[in-house]
C-alpha cells in the first residue's frame, strides 16, 4: 500500500509504537513531535491522513489545524484526531469541518488500521486521474 500517514504527537512512546505497528502492516508513517513539525511536512508537500493529538505543548492540535487551514495546506489531507480526551472540547469550534474523525486513546490498532484503509480509498478518489 503506497499510502501516507502522519502522526502528530508529542509523546515519543506513542510515535514509536504506532510506527512499529504500521511498518508491520506495510504502511509508510511520518512522525511529527509538534504542530510546527507537522506544518513543516505539509509545506514540503505531505498529503495524506494526519493523526493529530490534541494536547501538545506550545501549539495544541486545534491551533495546528487552524494554522493548516490559514496556510492553505488542508487540501489533499484528512485529519483524524487521536487523543486521550473523551470528547472534543469547545476549542474545536470553527474548525470542526476540517476534522474527519475523532478517536480516543487508548485505541485498538486493528480498528485504527481499518479506519485508515477507508480514508486511503477516499484520498485515492480525490486524486485527479493521471494521464488525462
């Protein structure tokens, strides 16, 4: 599978464990330890599924999404919140249309994989046809 996923999470243990699991499944995973690093990857052309933690120091997930939208970096991406919070808080107001899904930690890796595969098909459908 030639899909792209970016995990944005300040916890190294989470980034490493998800990366190991995805490698076993043949999924390419890019990890970002902060919102700023996520924005850098997007500015350099990353397009795919973004798994975004909410609670991060400096720039939280909601502020990162606002920056993504303000910087015109949203197109071609699907954002899935992956967080320890049980439900979205009021900081999500105004950007909820940019969040496709909301998954709570701890998550079941197999369920996450199934959800990602569904989003990969959506991304494939959004790509313009090549050679036409």
